């Protein structure tokens, strides 16, 4: 009896769906907090790190042999191109990650400047609504690439 690879494809497709929902939910939360103002640099850095991991995840999922046809069969849509959908998500995830990488200030030593000091008290640095306006736009583009 041959190894049943459909279980591997089932796992891969379930992982892709699960990660998409996680990205959508986390991005929605970050966007809401950015719109309100006061989102901390450290929270944005954690989000950036998560996005970087998701780029790798979706690149690996896209390379899974047989995933395209399996997704078409599972979603009962022979025109569905999961590879194109993965690439659209990767492009938008990369845009958000790169915006954060460019806009989170670093010290001269290359470390994230997460804190400032006010009257000898350590205070989290935060983005204002105005500073985060472009971030909200790139997150909107990412959210548009995920149907939940």
C-alpha cells in the first residue's frame, strides 16, 4: 500500500486557512489600535516578527506538491488558484512588514528604541494616529487579500 499523501495536503490546506484567519484577526486588532493611537513600538515589533514568519509559512505551503489541485477539489472550484492567493497574501504581508521595518526607529546601535525616559521613569514609545495612518492603509490592503 502506498503512503496516503492526501493527509499531508489536508494538513497543509488547514494550516493555510488557520494562518490566514490568525493574520486577519491580528491585523484587524493592530489596525484598530493604530487608528486609536498609542500603539506601542514593542507591540508593532512583535507583529512585524509574526508577519515575517508567515511569509516563510506561505512560501513553504505554496511549494507543497499537489496543493493547487487539492485546494480546487476541496473548495469545489476548479478555477481557484491557491498559488495566486498565497502570492497575493505574501505580497501584502511583505508590504506591512517592510513598512514596519522602515518606520520603527532604531538606535545608533541598531536596536529598536522601544522606550523613552520621562522624569526617570521608563515609558513605552508609541505611534500617534497620524504616524500610523500609512500603516493602516497597508494593513487594509492585507485584509482585502484575505476572505474570512
